[in-house]
């Protein structure tokens, strides 16, 4: 391993999560990470070096040069996120990442203006021979007739892939006075029409029309060699092609042949099948071809784009390593920003509910055991209208497992939550209840376990969000309202005089400070039902929930249990 690729020695002793950044990423985003995490930016990291050091890292931030292979992902021991500071994720084995529970995020929009502008730069360069003229002049020439170009105004620009970059290129093309025709089976005809773009249905309808052709699809199995020999043969001899997408969407060998044979007039290429082009490769021959203007994958290389993508992905790395939800996960269902804003406070609530569940009920077997348990997670009110509640599902798995796993639940994320739940035999059934007629809160979340037939077996925790705070509104059969944070002492007792004083003096004796206290009464429906079914309640039961500072050890706990009228004691650390 080259000495420059070694991580700093101090990293071996530090416990802060580690972020590996083997490529050049703008410092704007990195500033967001440096206070909480250890950042290593080795230069010239080879594939071997990466394999050797990846087990040490929690996050990997890359651009297009680093290949995140099956082997890299298998070697990673604590990796939670691979962040692509850009759009294309074709250098990441996303499927393997999902299997290992690693979130892949990207920056879907941070560099699209840069990529579109670079496409136009190549368009004008190939149309007006700018690079050739410049080279000739530098070597003493003044060859005006050799570099006569063509105008783009009035010409037809063909676009394959009318996504974010493609649409920007289309608008710029229209601005240059071009007619724009596009092929994209998934594009919105309305958006295309609004941008004055004519949509066609197949390559045969597109290729013979165009004077310039540009591709803006991702590189996936169906777009590899999308334009090869037979397709190039359908184009005008005077046509020129552009590629700011990925090497491989045009078949390089077919393109080289067409340029040599004069059946295609020129090409503007930013991307290649091997980068940098391997010596003796077709990619290298294309770069050196007199009819080609080539740039070394500069599409996203602007100051602005690099700032954007860096801030975008570093924010997501920060969120993931802090147990939050990313905004652009590639291997997780898309969460719309509007939905994300609505869900965010509930993520914290549901996680706390899961954690309370495990700590409050554990030990009260068989109901308390977590493994093999079936949970109902019920969303009522406004929350019920959000269909994609996967972050809440993940938050529950995380909360339930946080107090019973080495990792404290930090390894649970929206990508692997399902897998972890399955491993632990936890079944979570999410229900969206539209009937919210008797709801006092805008949204209510309820976690319920138990048979449903025998209410004595049932365990219920409900919560809601008000402003920026989260509250638990029901615990078991008791109505309450407390903020779930810090250390909570939960006492189940008979609601008799003197209980609070007795508990207070035990805690005081052991130097335990009470920060807040909430008394939860038996919910009135339940009291009525108990009466009807003749359940002996020996007077009213209640829950005392105390927010405390100090350590409740076994001695304090058993003293509390011995206190008259105390039925149960649990300590919940949140
Ligand atoms: N050279 C560079 O530095 C940069 C390159 N890129 C490349 O550009 C690509 C496109 O980026 P965006 O526009 O942001 O992605 P996007 O996902 O917004 O758009 C891709 C479009 O391609 C369409 N498409 C997929 N398969 C197709 C097919 N077989 N035929 C026709 N259309 C098809 C999709 O429907 C979609 O509209 C990226 O995947 C990346 O590889 C992006 C940024 C910078
Ligand atoms: O965002 C993309 O897809 C790009 O191709 C940009 O690549 P880069 O980050 O400049 O290596």
C-alpha cells in the first residue's frame, strides 16, 4: 500500500465514526462532518488499499472514480452509507449494498446544470471547431478555412433521455434556436410539450432527423450500447454525437468505425468506458481522433456543482450516522420532500415508543419478550394519508432493538430494517386508519401488541407530536402526557394517598433528583369495562412517570418495589 493511502495513525485509537473520502470532494460539505466524525482523505487509494481499510469506516463518500464492488461491501464491517457526490451510481454495486444493509445516497440535482452546460459547451465546440482552432493557433497556424463550422440555430437536436439533465439541455437547445426532438418512454408528454420538445416513440423515428444527438440516460443494462453500428448507420453523414452521460451508452468501437468511415461527422465526448482511457483502448483512440472533442469527465466539474453535491451528500451522511433519514436514498423507496417533512418528527416518536416498549415490558414475560413478537403500528389522522411510512417502520425496529443490541440500534436503517426485524422474528403490521373522527390530535401513532382477544395481554403505547415536541399519551391502560426523554422511572401503583411522598423520599435518600412527574390515571373506558367484567382493581390503579437524574440501581429498585401499594417498577433510558 502506498504510504499516502494509509489512514492517519490517530484513527486507530479514536472512537468517533470514521468517514473515508478517497476522491476530491468540495470542503463546503465536509465542514458539516468534521466536528462529529473523523474524516480521512487518502490520495491515490488503489482498489486493494480500499479493500484493506474499508472495515474501519462508517461512511464512504465518493465520485465516479471509486468502484464500490461486491468485495468492498463484503469487506466492510461497520459501513452504513455510501454517498455518491453526484448523480450516476453505476460505479456502486447497489444490490450488494442493499444486501449488506448499506444505504446508498446520491445528489440527484446538485450537478445537473453543470452537466447540461457542459453538453452545450461540447455541442458548440464540435459545431464550431473551437478546440481544433485553438490548437492550430497555439502551434503558429492561422487556418481559417480548415475550421469552418456549422450553425446550431435552426438545426435539429435529438435527445435520448429527457430526465433532469436532458430537459435542461432541451431548454438550452430551444434557447439556441434549435428544434428539439426527444425519445424517453418514461417522460411526461405534458412536460415535454411545455418545453417545446417533440417526443418520438422509437430510435428509428429519431435518428434520421437529427443534426446533433445527445444521450442523457443512466448507464444501466438497457442503455448499454443503446446507440451502436446499426443506429449510427441510420443517422445523417453530417450528424455529430455528444456524450456527457456515461461511456458505453454509445458503443465506442462502432462510433470509432463510423468516424473513420465518415458516416458520422464528429463527436463531443466527456465520458468513456474506461476512465482514464486505458493505453491502446478504443476509448483512447476516440480521445485522439481528429473529429472528436474530448474532455476528461468534466460534466460536473464546476465550483457551484461541487459545492452543491458536497453539501447535499454530507448532510445525508450526517443524518444517517446520527440515526436520521436521508433525503435521496437510491436503494430505498423514494420519500418525497413534503412527506419527509411531515414524517420527520414521528420518526423520533416511533423510535422512542419502540425503546419504551422493550425497556418497560421486558422481563414481564411472556408478553415482554421482543423476539417473535407481532406488533401493530397504527397511524391515525393526517399521518394516515402518508403511504410511504418506511422510515417509521425502520424507527420502530431501531427503537425496539436499541436497548437489546450492542450497536444500540445504530445499525438499523430504512434499507435493512426489514431484514433485522425478520432476523429477530419481529413482525410489524402497519395500519393507516382514515377514521379519525374522535381524534384530539392531528395525528396519533399507536403501538399495540398482544393477542387482541385478551385485553389483559395487550400492551399499548400511543404518542403524538405537538409543535416540535413529542409526547406519549397512553401507556398500557393509562392516559398520560409526558415527553419521552432522559431516564424515566415508571411505577405502577394503587392510586392511594401518600404514594408520591413515599417514592419521593426513597429517591431523595439515594440522591436521585426528580426532574418532572406525571401521574397517569386508568383510562375511563377501561375502568368501566373492568367494572362490568368484575375485574378486581382494589381501588384505582395509576402509573407514576418520573423523569429522574441519578442512578436507580437494584437496591433502589427493590426498595421501591417493597413500598406498599407499588405493583411494578421499570426504568426506561431514552
Ligand atoms: N458527465 C458528468 O459529469 C455527469 C453525468 N451524468 C450522467 O447523466 C445521467 C442522467 O442524469 P439525470 O438527467 O440527472 O438522470 P434522470 O434520472 O433525471 O434522467 C434519466 C432519464 O433517462 C430516461 N431513460 C432511461 N432509460 C431510457 C431509455 N432506454 N431510452 C430513453 N430514455 C431512457 C429516464 O426515463 C429518465 O427520464 C446520469 O445517470 C449520469 O450517468 C450526470 C451528471 C454529471
Ligand atoms: O454525477 C455524475 O453522474 C457524474 O458523472 C459526475 O462525476 P464526478 O463526480 O465528476 O466524478
